[in-house]
C-alpha cells in the first residue's frame, strides 16, 4: 500500500512538474505574417546590445533604457573567440557572461534574440572566429568542410546546451524567442559554389537538430532552406520579401548609424531617417524589427575587427557608447514604438490595401474588425505632398511617413521630431585638485637580447603568415633574419636600403637593435563588401647602415584588428608577406638582394606587453619605472604610468588621450582598448548641408569630425575604478606625449528642441536640475539647435517666462505646445506653429 501511494505521489509530482513546465513555457511559432507568442501574432521591436561591448554592471541600466524606449526584445550575437580563446578552453566570465546577460534581459521582462552565428561579422576581430580554428589542419572556414563543421557544431551545441541548462529558451519558460545560425552568408556565398550551398543546407539541419523549441532565422539568405526564416539587413528593408509564404517579414539589422574606423570620420544617421525606415517597414507588412545597434559600446582589449575598426563602437545608436540617451534618436523612436504597439492587432491581423499615388506617395490602409490604421509615405526626396483622405487634408513632408490612428488623426510623422536634442559635454575630473597635471612615470619597452641577436622561438625558411605564426595571441610578431655581408657584396654601397612588402597593418624596422622607424597602412579601404584582397603596407623603403660581417634585421609586424567580412575573409594574409629586399644603389644602378627565402626566426609578442605584462598590477616585472630624470616623450615602444582619483558621482568616465600616438591602455590592469589619437580623419565631407535627412542614407552622409583625430576619448567603465587610487598604464607604440592626458566625465550640458503645435514638449537634464532657459519662442522660430532666432511671428504670451517658470530648478518639465499656453499667434497665418527652446543643464 505504502509502495503504491509513494508511486502515485511520484507520478503526480512528475505530472505536476510537467504542467508547471507547460504553463511556464512560452510557445513561439510563426505564420507568414508574424511571430506568434502563445498563438497571438505580435509586433516585435528589438535592439542589439552586444554583451562584451559593455560591462555586467552596465547591463541592467542599458536594458532598462531599452525597455523604456519601447523595445520588446534585446538581440545579441554570441562571440566564439571571446568564449573559446584556446581550443576547448572556455571563458564565460565578466563581460563574456552570456548567461548573466540573458538573465538580465529576462529580469527586465524583455524577450531575447540569440544570434549564435557562430560567425558574427560585427566589426569584431576575425568576425568572431578564433584564429586557432584557421590553423587547424585541413580546415576551410564557412564551407562544406568536415573539420570546420565539426568545430562549428561543437561550439553551437555547447551554447545551446548552456542555454537549455538554464531554461532560457522560451520553450522552457525563458526569454529567447528566436535564434540565428550563420550570418549574411547569402551576401558572400557565390564564390563558394556548390560547397557553399551544401554548407548552408547543413547549417539548417544542424540547427534544427539542436531542438531548441523556438524558430531559427538566417539573415540575408534568400535561399534559406525551410524551416529557416530568411530576414533582411540594411538601412532600409521595406522592399524585402521573405522566400517563403510562411515566413514573416523580419528585419534583423536596421543600422542606426555606422561604425568608425581609425582615420575615419564619425558617422551619424538622423533620427528622422531611422524612423522613416522603420515606418516604411511596418507600412509594408513588416512585423519584427531590430536596431543594429541599440547600444554599440566599446571594443575593449583586442576585440575590434578589421582592419582598423576603432575602439569606440558608438554607432550613433539610440544609447551612446557610455549608455546615455542619444537624443533625439532615442525619444523619437520611443514615440514611434508606442504608436506601433498601439496598432499591434490591426497591423498583424488586418487586411492591407496600398494605393500608389503620384510622386512616390503611397497610402496604406490596415483594417481589422472595426478598426483601421493608415500610413501615408512620401518617398520623394524634395517635395512635400498634400493628400486628401476621407475628406481631410494631410501634408506629408518629403522623405517621411505619417501614421494615422483610425485613418484620421496623424499621431506620428517620421520627419517631425518632438524630442529634445541633448548636447553632451565632458567635464574635468573634479576629484583631482589639478586635473590636468597627472604625474607620470615611464620606461622603455625592452628590445630583448633575443631580438637583437635574431633569436626567435622557432625558425623557418621563408616568410610565415602572421596568423599562422601567432594564433593571434598578440598584435605583434617579430620576423628576424641574419645577413652576412662583406665589402665585396653585390649590394655594398654608400646607399643601402631595405624594402619590405607587408600585409601587416604596421611595420617597425630594426637593424642590429637600432630602430629605423615605422610605417602603417593608411589608405583604409572602407567596408569592402565582397572585396577579398589583402590590405597592408605595399612597399616600405628605408635607408639602412649595415656592417661588414653579421647583421640582424628584425621586422616587427603589428595587426590592428583582423578582417571580419567578405568571401574568404579568413584567408586574407596578414604579416610580412614579402618580398623583403636589400638594395644597393650606385648611381643609376640598383642591385637587389632578396631575403624573402632566407631563414627567418619568429617571436610572437613583445617582452613588456605579452610576457612581463607591465600593465598588470600583479606583474612582478613591473618594476624599474622611472619617475625622475629625462622624461621620454615621442619615442617608440614606451610605457607610461600614472595614478588618478576616480571622478566623483555616477557620470560615465573617459580618459582623453590627446597627444598620444598609437597604443593600448589599461586602467587598474583592465584593458580599455587600443588607442590611436594620432590618426586624423580627412578634411573633407563634413558639410552640414550634406546632412539633409531626406534621401537614401549611406555611411558617408552626415559625418562629423573632419580633420580631427578619429578618437581621443576612451571609455573607462565605472566598475573598473576603485574609490581611492587608480592606475592608468599606456603602452605607446609610435611615440606620444602624455602631458595633456586627463580624465573627464561625460554629462549633458544642455538641450534644445523645436516642437510642432499640438504636441507636448518634455525637457530633461538626465537627472540634474535645469539651470536656465537660454531661448524660447512660439511661432515660426528660425535656425537650428544652438543658434535659434525668433521668426516673423510669435504668440502673445512670453514663451521665455513660461518655460523658465515651468522648468528652471527641475530635473524634467513638460509643456503643451498650444496657443492656449503661448497665446494667440494668428499673426503666423496658416504656418504650422512650433516652439523652439534651448536650456542649460
Ligand atoms: C552586417 C553584419 C553585422 C555588421 C554590420 C555593419 O553586414 O551582419 O554584423 O557587421 O553589417 O555594422
């Protein structure tokens, strides 16, 4: 009896657990219209936040701001080389704590979209592939190759199993509603031929076999095999149609701006244009959209891709690199999200009828039961349109979309921004009495005896590709060879030279231990879609002095982020590819001695950086720092160290590295990334006129920072700082002067707005009091933010006094932009009236 009872109890418990499990599970399916959550069609607004590009301490705040911005989901890639830096040795700590990140998303009540890849692109070093993968015998990446497929399956399974273990798939009650395999393979597939096709079919099968209980997606894969859903990436995706009637129209990457490269300008994409793209997408039947990026963040350590991706990955995203609201983008999109959510039923269940009008205007009506919503789009880049609909007149500015609730009331127009523009500033570190004069100690990077004598850790005939030699464990690789000369040698002359061809990004030349200078590739090729040739220093020629007898030539090659995109991007050579030649110039005659096929010795990394780890507080070798005597500036391979107090408060912290050349920086032993303030962007292309939001965006439109260093400010996450004394270490490669280096905080200095009547204006100083109203006028104010002026008409009430009363001393304030508040403005005739305001924080 007792046995039967306990058997029954046991069965009951199992059943109960099963039902609880079923009750907790979220069913995610899809039809041709949308993703269905527990059988209901949904509009899903999502944003990319890559966990290793911020810190776990930042995640809750970023995710909260994403939620407040009206997002339903957070999307991230999974970064293979961050998690498996050495084969079968894994790292899921700190910024790499994927599970903690997804749980933070879950705690905020948002869904997650997991792009496992494991190829990511993402301007991430080597597209996320570990370089040891490239060095496995017999491997070919991203094609029908067993060695690669086994590794890809191994890593994918590891991630899926970890996620399952923590019940994080929606099918287990977790937040993950979609997963992605591969990434934009369709863009680069054709050179891989039939093997590419076989590979993508294998990817689909392998993914399905993981049995995750939620749908899989493949982006930019127009031949995605069922049941993979193919999705669109780009600045616009309204013309996209999935390849199967049962696949909903989904947009995995709406690029909110663009990334920055060393030597490049800073890209911006207007809030109006991002909103236009989103509204056009939902007008044309789209139901899931993801911002790439919603928060771009920082490429810490050696994580940035290449060549030449900068440390800041700000992306002009709705949340800036440090996590501040990037206004007006964040707010303008938040309003759009709220309108789209309010129309969820009609957008996902309604009938859609679109009527094309003249001049690139389209009117789309969604109707469901008794409700309806309309979109009127105007794709014309210069002409505003006036449309009569249901007896009412609507004016649609060029390159904009109006959304009409019940097909009557305009509740949103993508070109009418009613959100403040925040003006971010940096402030000196008030914790320091004299913030500008940090006290420095320094030491030279020691060129080891081995290098001077040309002894490496191994030797080979000929030149070895850098990735093959280093496994990318360092940016640096020494190539060393010995040359015996006597005065009868064919090249012996008064004018002897060395000529080096290198695919490495930077090259330093040493002869017999003497530094002959450096060179770097500076014609950045841009985002070379489809281009798969190499990039580096074509030919670097230097005069050298050789002695009779034994000479040691040591070439130091450095990479600045490995290529991350293109067909066969993984095969693009890095390092000194040759030829390496000695030249003897006698009058018109040049004699060449080719060293390419010599015996070369190889040594990965630099002594202080890779072996002694001088940046680390725990390094026993970090002695012999000199703080007095002949302080060295503008010398290559030099270390600098200083201490500083953590800035007071909670504002994000940056270090301004103006004056430094190129190198890497650490705060309390933690890497804040590579730096390169000496790399200055070109002079041309920053004209403000070029930043009309109307017309197709591309990454050369709306750039700023012409003629200035690409990046002088480097993010120091608050969690890297201690309350008392902190240490900054710089490894300077090219030569710099740290005297101007200083710590600063990033904060809002003021804000301005130009809001149409009928809306409310909300002003905020991000938690600080508004100190002054600098300008206010209701009517037809002129000019742009920072330089507003009164127009030809104004309301009868004193706008400045109204705003001062409502806002000064408060952290936020709100006013209705109406004649009732600002007085009769009939002198403005029938112009749309606007309130322009500028405040100081
Ligand atoms: C896409 C890619 C992303 C990212 C983006 C540009 O092609 O899928 O990972 O690289 O371009 O930022």
